[in-house]
C-alpha cells in the first residue's frame, strides 16, 4: 500500500533555543550606539527574535514513513528475504537510494574497494577518493584498474588515464554516474572533453597540497571550503566529497557537525512544509535530524536504525531528496519548483549480494564481522 496521507497539522517543536511551540528561536546580538556624553561602556544585549512556526504539509508524515519502509527494504536484502521486499507499489517500481548514504552500493564500493585498499598516506588516499568520486561509477574505476593497474598518485600519468577513458567513450560506454551534474571545467582547463578537465583538476589539487590541508583541517566546514575553492566544485559537490573523505582516516568529524542542502533536498523541503518559518534549508535539516526519535514515536513507527547509529545530517538531507521523488507519484498535487512530474529510474532487482562494511571508526556491530582493520593495508 502507498504511504498514507495525513492531515495538515502544526508540530510542537523543541529546540536548543527554547521549549515552546515554535520551530525555533534565533538569538541575535543588537548593537546599540553610545549616546553623546555617555562615558560608561555599553553592554550590547541579546535580542530574542521568534521565528514563525513551520507549517508542515501532508507529505511530512510520509517523510518518516518512507524512511522506515526504505530501511526495511535494506534489511530485507541484507537478510536474504524473498522478493518483494515491500508492499509499497512505489518502492517496488522505482529506484530510491538507501536511507543511510553509506549503505548505497557506490558508497559501499568506495569504502571497501577504494578507501581501504592501497597505501593509506594522505596523498594516496585522497587521490583515490577524488578519482573515484569524480566519475562516481564503479565500471569506470574497474576499467581504469584493468587497463592501468594500481591507481595511485605516485604512478599517475595523465596520458594513460586519458587514453583509457577516450577508448571507453569511443566504445559507447558511460564513464560518469548520473547521480551528480558535473560541470565540464572547460573554462578553467580548456580541454574539449569533460574527463580531461577533471583529470587536470585532480592534478591541480594534488600539486596544491590539498591532501595535507584536509588532514590539518579543524572542522568539516573547513574541508568543505577548501574543496569549494577549486573550479567546477560547487556547494553540493563539495559537501558530498567531504562526506566521502570523512569515511577515511584522513579526517574524523561527526556527520552531525555540518550539512549543505542540495537542490533535491530543497525540493523535498518545499513539499514537506508550506512555510519553513524563516529557517534556512540547512537549519531545517538540523532540526529534523534532532527530531527523529520524537517523530518516529509520534507516528508509532518502529524504525530500525543502522546497527545503533541514528540518522545523521547527511542522511536526512538525502531523505528530503528521496521524498521529493516519492511525492511525484504519491502526491502529484504537490508541485516543486523543478516542475518534475515523474521518477526517471525504475527499480531493477540486483541479485549481487553486498558485503556491507562501514568505516571502522563508527564502531558498528556489523564491522566486527569483516576484515577491515583500523589501520588500512599498506600503512
């Protein structure tokens, strides 16, 4: 059955700013000018400015029901249950990413076959992550590996990588994932082919010492700003790269530290809320993530988290992207700014079993069964 619609309601919200019925209270400092002839120092008071309550739509409850049902599909696959994994016709028909970003097939490949495979120096780890995520396609990584051998910065030669990728394109193969829209970079690096510009971008970042800058960063936002300063890397892509780098041992920040709402998440937010009450998309995602336990309890949903790990900012950001897609079919009357009316990708059952592995530093119970050590091979 389709996730049921719920009537419009205002949600009593608790925030770190106060415990009333508004979505939050922002505190701002107000500068007061010193009057002429007044010699005593003036202490600037805090002015408390209340934001309007956020008004949810009937899609809001489905955000949480979708999260729970999609997570059940994840466990159904892991536990080798029989198809179909869900009674929801939309989830059976169309492709949706996992609730936890790290559980997606490409993220799992990155963790298992890229990050924790090979030398773990900052330069080599960063190079592998950036190379893989630039194309974000398993087939492209495996073709490069097959034709070149070990992919490392120490033996990197532009012409070799270019030749392999040109051959793949000549054979009609796709070398980029459709998950991200990648700018061509022609205005910065002047090559006709997009992959050639992206290889030059990787070279530039390596020569600029970005791996060491990342290691020395004191926050996830600082890493984000370093990455965003380079051509073709905008806010959304920089944030995705930060999350991927944070799977490695190069940095160790909480996924609750920082979030950047992507275009899809903003569409989902618009469908879940008539009015956000003055909150920015990033602020709203933080509130939603902090509210997960209360919302699941309110809806009497028994949510199975990721082996004791609650939803993080990146996961709730992604969930807004997915509820935007889900609502195109379940709630066609809810129009977003993009004007998209259908879901492009159909679900195809992949029988290949994934040996799920997560960053060892997360200390999830499932990690105790695999052979990824805290110190990657080659350290």
